[in-house]
């Protein structure tokens, strides 16, 4: 039996930074489900699809081959043979991913791939609906969050070295809109499942959060 750890939470809560580190320390595979939604969105935009049209989405998905592979513990997302891992982090992709993540066809397409990844490895998987939908029987479920001010500040610091055109206030607005969209969609919304442990990272350093998560995992696995 393989161990699965589900980490859910809103944008900027620290999920990917923390999850990557914990996965590397514990030698688990880090599965970044957001990257899969982003990769499909990349393809929709490349096909000039900018609106939620289920028929067009299904048509494109029909001709899509999404592969997720692990290279030295790093997840690579390959779409139709092209490695798009480094092309899916733009503001435009973030904005449209939140939209396409509301599509039933998109979610149905990805859920099987995500579940399969947890079948053959110990995984720590991050996203919005992992504990509630993708892996409801995960050994450990954690809900990571932080105040909107803190999350916007983190994104700002992360972006500002690359993109000086966006202000902290604008980022706060963008993140609030994504939070709203992710939490209020009909299918698989961002939600803290009842059995998830809440970790508020607002006033914590990265290493404090990593230690806390590893403690929770150790405690839960010991009890299983
Ligand atoms: O974690 P991220 O910022 O890379 O996620 C990109 C978008 O994908 C985000 O708006 C929510 C969506 N998403 C989702 O709906 N379900 C997931 N399991 C992961 C991401």
C-alpha cells in the first residue's frame, strides 16, 4: 500500500513550495495537479479557445495526449509530446486556468490521471480538491491557507523580479477573483474537507511549515 498525502488550499498559500520540499525530504513523488489544469489551458489558448464551451473543450481533449512524468523527483507535464512545464506560469494562463477548471469535461479528463499517479507511488499531491474529490481516502489531508494580504505579498515578491508591471493591489484583486472562482464553482470547489488539518501559514516561515507538515504526516502514519 502506498501512502498518499493531500494538500489543498488557495493560490499563494505556499502549497507548491512546501509540498516540493516535503516530497523531497520524504522521497515521495510530488504531484502538482494545478500544472495539469494549466497544461490543458495552454492547449485551449493555443487553439484560440478563450471561453467555456464544453463541446469545443471535448473536441480538443479528444485530440490531446497529456503525460505526467517524474524526472529526479521533478514533475514534467508533456502535452502532445511537448514539454510545457516552464510555459504555463504566466498571468494569462493563471487567469484562464481558473476558468477552464470549472469545466466538467476538463475535471473528468484529469481525475483519472491524478488517481493513477497515486496508485504506484507514495505521493504528496497538491491542488484544490485532492482531499475532497481526487483522493478521498488519502492517509493525510492538509488544508494550507494564509491571509489574502500575505498571499498577495508572496506572489508579488515572486513575480516582481520578472514582472514589474503589476502592483501589490492588483495582485490582491486577481488572487481574490481566483479564490472566488475556485471556491464557488459547482464541480469540485476548493474546500477544506472535514478530516483535513488546517495549517495557517500567515506568520510562519517556509521551514516552520515544512516541519509542521512532516510532523503531521509522521503522526498520522504512525496512527494508521
Ligand atoms: O495551483 P495552481 O495555481 O497552479 O492552480 C491553477 C488553477 O487550477 C487554479 O485556479 C485552480 C485550478 N485547480 C483546480 O481547480 N483543481 C486542482 N486540483 C488544482 C488546480
